[in-house]
C-alpha cells in the first residue's frame, strides 16, 4: 500500500515536471520515492539524517547525491526548482520551522510538494462513528510505531504553510479509503488505484494529503 501511495504521488509530481529542472528531496525513507524521482529528474539531491536510510538509498540509487544531515543543519547557496517533503512533516518536531527552511531553499516561483496523513479521512470518520476512535486527532498505535508526532487536516496543512510564508496552489487527496487496510488490499491493485484517483479532488476525505506550495510575494 505504501508503494502504491508513492506511485500516486510520483504520478502527480510528474504532471508538473519540465526539462532541466533541479530537485531536492528531504527525507528519503527506504529510497523508494527517490528511485522513482531519479527517473524524472537528472539533477536531484537528497537530505537524509538517518545512516540506515542512507544505506538503503545507496543500494537503490548509488549515484544520487545524498547529504547525511538534518534539514536544520543543511546549508547551501543553491536554490532548487522543486522540493519534495513527502510523508515527513508528520515526523518533525517543528513543522512550521521546517517549512520555513524549505522556503529558503526553493527558487522564486519554485514548487514544494508536502504530503502527510489526514486525521479526517473517511476510514477515521467511520472509526469515530463506530466508537473505535475517541476523537479525530487520536493517533493509532501504528502512528506511534512509525514515529508520527501529529496528523493533519486540510486546514491545518494550509495554516502551517501560511505561517511559513508559503501559498498552497493545490491541495490534493491521496487515497480514498472506505475500508480497512486488509479489506482494501483484498480488492487488488486496480481497485486501490481507482480509489486513489477518486480521492484526488476530495482531499478532506482521503487517507493522505498532498499540498503543492510556492513562496508568497505579498
């Protein structure tokens, strides 16, 4: 399911791609998203503080330039056309400060892609109605296991971008999930991909949000 999520993110990113653009990925995880981004961008760099994740990345794309450093310690005179902050914002200690740092790294009129989990997703709304969740903000054990510090809403993600001096140009939904993960998997890839596509224009009901933002000029 995670791979399908990444695939859908890459499909959307590819709609914005033009030749000769530079890119920076902040946080690479296992390197799956980086591997796919490298097929779109010839000029791409990565920031990743985890030595373990850097090793996984190098196994996938050994040629990629990777800075093994925290975002707040990263310094470069370079500005990038595209910055990818995919499924990272829910892990950082200060999301607004992280977004401000990204704003300082993107070119004027460049784009920042930010994705994170939505606490108001259809399956969580159902869980609340069923009494499984005390409230929408309540994180599940899985969230704690993977190091989530928060879940987002559409308004919260917009607000954090706004506080960081960014303007959200587009807010897309990633994965309309009406059933449990096990049930969705049982439907097969074709059905799951259809639910990814169905959810794109109704982000407030999707499992994940994808914001496309740029610097504000006023």
